[in-house]
C-alpha cells in the first residue's frame, strides 16, 4: 500500500484483483451519513460491476462533517493519516479540504460545482496534480430553472432563493440566478443559510417577504434538509423548483438539473482507473451528460397549479 507521503507514481501498477491487496478508499462529505441511502446503493452497485467487492478487494473509510464544514480539514487529515489509497470527495468543500490535506493521494471529486473557479483544478482537459473527477456544472442551469418556474407560475414577479452561503458553489448559482432574473424582470430575494440552525430563520424570512416562488440550490447542507424545505414550501403554498430530483421525490414540485446518480456511477469509473494505475492528473475532468426534469403532479394539485402541457412534454419523469 502506498504511503500518503510517497512521491512516486500513484498508487498501483496492477489491479487489486491480481495482487490480492485490499485497497482503502476514503469517502469525504460535508453532509450527513444518512442523507441519501439510494445514492450509496448506486455507488456500491457501480463498484461491484467493475469488480470491486467491499470487504474482499476494497474497503471504504467514510467521514462525514454532518453539515459542519469546519470539521472537513480534520476529517481529511484523518484519512491521510490512515494512508488510504484514494479519496472520493463529494460537493465542492470536501474535495477542497482533501486537496489541502494531501498533494500525493489521488482525489476523485464526484460532484464539484466549479472545479476551476474554486481552485480544485487549473484545467479540465489536463487537470495535473492529484485531483480529477466530475464537475456538477450546475450554475449554467440557473436561468433555465427560473424560466421553468415562470412558465408554471406566469405571475411570478418575486423569487426567493434558498442557498448555502458557506459554500462557494451555491454562491455562483445565486449570482447566475440574479443575472437571469434581471433579464426576465424578476426580483430575487436571498435566503441564506450557513448551517443547520439557520433554516428556521430563512423560513421565517420567506413568510414575511411572501415571494411568488422559491428556488432551492442543492448542496450537501440543503440536501440534508430537503424534507423540511419541501414541507415548508407546500405548507406555504409556495411553488418551488429544485436542482435535484431527490427534492421532488421528497415532495417538491419540480426539479431540473444534473443526475447525481449518473455522476456517482461515473465517479466509480475514475476510481477504478486510478486504482489500476492511471494518474489522476492525466484524466480529464468530465462535465454532466445527463440532465433531467421531474414534476410532481400530486404536489401541483395540492398547490392548485396546472402544469402547462409544454412543460409536461419536456419532463423526463412525472410523479402522480
């Protein structure tokens, strides 16, 4: 097993299936361990299909910051001390913490919002260094979400945006939403959260401002509170659009964005290549290839909304 401080080639010259080694992969997240068991199952299946069986030729060391991103540096350092062979890091904050903790252990980012802007890599085609993986590429979709909610609720003049101000990626999405809103003549109201204790205040602010619609920027923090967010929107009869399907499955009205399950499957492929000898700096950072629009008709009926046929026709999935 390669030590964290080694300066030689990354980490293996042949698959563990051939060497008999049980490799250790660190999994680092700013979120909570119980946030999305469905995605955990997707990840396990993806590794299994590639020949990696947990407990036989691979083990996973999970570290969750439990929505306290200030804990990420120590958790990343702990994985380095464990001398894991590779670190998988979700979101933007976790791979940043991993990158600061090691320059030698390969890091696969699974859902980084803005890899270049956040400083994770300097080039998508040839990232160099020890970081590669998948870009979430979500900011560019902010304008589309605004257009969709406007089509569903034509009277929309004020939109509240719920976002994690402690994460650089949602900040970028918020700015893109503001830019798109100016074009459409829509006022944007910022509902900022930085930790678990901020949601009550954000919800109260939304009640007082009475926006016409809500946009939620998905990240590990808001994902952990997706049930509370979707319940609030329904209780306030507030039409809302989200960036991830998981919110719609939790009762949200509609979502448009990247398929996280698709990124998780593809991230397993990166891990497979690196554990078999590829150097992370030679593997291009890939952007999403699958985007999906989900609509929850049950929630639409509860809100007294009729989804236009033009929007329904675009949906990849309709929950009835």
